[in-house]
C-alpha cells in the first residue's frame, strides 16, 4: 500500500478569464463614464469572490492499495485507488488515473458500487472522473485477472482536483508503484518413483543399500542386533535356525532443475494463451519442483546463462515457496561466452543427482553442455521447451526454406544427443518424464562391464 500527499493550489484559466473580464469592464466604465459596464462586471466579481471564499486549504490525499500482492496466474486481481478529502470544502471534480502492467488485465472499474466494463473500452489507464464531498473519501476499484507470471508494477497512480467552482486546481498528487508478485501456475505433473540413485538419509525412494525400508531384499541368518519382528518363522522352522527378512532402505534423492536462458522464442499469450519458451520453462520448473519436494526430495535450481544464478538444495514447503520466488526473476540473457565452466563444477552438481535440463535447444552451446554432463557421468534428462506451434515465416523470400533446414538441423542435433546417452523429451505435463526416468534408473542400476 502506498500513500502520497502534495500541497498547493493553482489558478485555472477560468479564474484568469473572470478576473480579466471584470478588470476590463471596470476600466472601460471609468474611461467611458458608463455605469452599465459596472453593472455588467458586478456578477463576475461577486461570483469569483464567492467561489474563492470557499477555497480549500488541505490538499487531496491519494492511496494505492492491492488486496493481495502474491497472486497466481489466472487469479483475480483487486486494486483500490482511494482519494480522500480532509478539508471542509468539497471537491467539485476529481480526475484519477493509474498505470497497470499489460499482464494485469483490468476488466471492471468503478467508484463505489457502480462498475464500468473497460475490457473493450480502452483499458484501465484512461482517466476516471468523480467528485468527493467534504471530509470523506471515494474509492476507485479495479478488478481483473493476472495473466502471466512475473513481478508486475501496479501504478503509479495520480489525481488532480478542481475546486472553488473550477477556479482552482490542485497540483498533481502521484503515488509510487506497487510490485505485485504473480507466481507461475503449476501444471499437473506426476512422475514414476524411479530414481537413478537415492543417496540421502531418509526418503521415499528405494535404494540398493540394506536398511529399514519396505522393499524386501532377501532372507538371511539372524545376527545380533536384528529386530525380532523381522524373523521369518516359516524359513526358520524349515531350516531349524533363525532367519530374518532383510529390506532395502528408503532414501531421498537430489533433483537439479537446470534452466537454459540463452534464447527465447515464441510469443507469450498469458495463462490461457500461447506459451513462449520462457513460459514453458518456468511453469515446468515449478511443477517438477513441487512434485519432488512433495515427495520429500531435495531440489535445487541452476541457470545456464551469463548470470549463473543458483538456488541451493532444500526440502519442504519453504523450499517450494523459495523456488517460486526465484523463478520470478528468470529472464532470457544471451552471452557471447561459454557459461559452462562458471556454472558447473564438482561442488555444484552431485554425482548422485538427477539433472533435469529445460532447454529449447536453440543454441549449439546448450547441446554441448548436455553432452558434457552425460560424459561426466551425470544422470541427465533434457526437456524440450520449444513451442510446437512456432509460426513458420512464409512471406520473406527464402525464409520458409531456411526454417525447414533449421528444423532438420535441430532434429539431427537431438538425434546425436540421444546417441550420446542424453534422453530428450518434449514437455507435456503429467507423465512427460515417466519412460525416461525408468530408462535412466535402469541404466544406473545395471552392472558395469569390467575390463579384461
């Protein structure tokens, strides 16, 4: 909520014309000796003096407020611009105007209970006019929808007031803008439990290490320290020796969501429109993080770009809220340099972590980064975020042919990545990574071939 005050009143052109006309008539009456001109000037003089006697002393007060500055894509938006009159004289006319981000669509605007549909009448940044009685306040209410994730400005808002029958006008009162956080709406996402390597202490994934879990590993002879409830009586009676059921421990895993910000493509249409590369990347990252954090895994985020931003691994709901806040600052940043060395190091990427790379594969350096991760022994899954409905240029000479050649070259690059052991799948919400995760987990648990 932001509040602003400003003092000072200025004369209007109406006051100047009234004073000028009265003076001209009086001077002409004196020079020409005509009393009728004095009679004509009297109403102007008396009207101006009466209006100025009711001159306001206090400036208008403007306050900008938002019902909720933490929104989700598609959520309703409610903004209030309050104009208060603390003076004993009413304001004849109040002109209020505010700016809004284009991703905050205002559909209804009204003073008090009266509403006006502005979705097709020029938007919310047009001026709105009302009057404010003495010692009261009037609220301009704007309601609409948050269309896209990000940090969007609401305001600044401004107001100008006319008083004394339009002879005086206040100086503009302007408030500072308010930043509204609009978090990405997570798409429904579920994935199989398969993990290439669960290396934490406690979790929901099956590991290959013996311990207190729910997955049966076999039956063995009783040893000191084994719990009595683990005794398998059938096997013990048959073998005439105590045997216990051994289990595999359930452990958590680390998931690294790697975001490629080197390139952007497509046009964003908001929550219900077309999705650009960045839209798909941010929403998919939020969905993947929500899924694995809900299962108790550790999730971290990395940017593949010149800024090389990083969010440390964490678990729980607090980490999920931190992930949403971190994603609001994602933006495309091209770089002429290779960001691999400054982003990835042995201290950043654990050898046991599952690395989910969200990339449009528009830059050759992105493919080289995926190949390096695979050669370094990391468990990598590449998610293709390029929009399927990318428009094809048709009216620029050889543009259509060049586009087809670029598509063929990109398909060849994806095929080469798969040959290097990097699975590439297109993001499609729930089930996007199921088959890939099974294959990665199967390869991680397969026995290594020895050297002869």
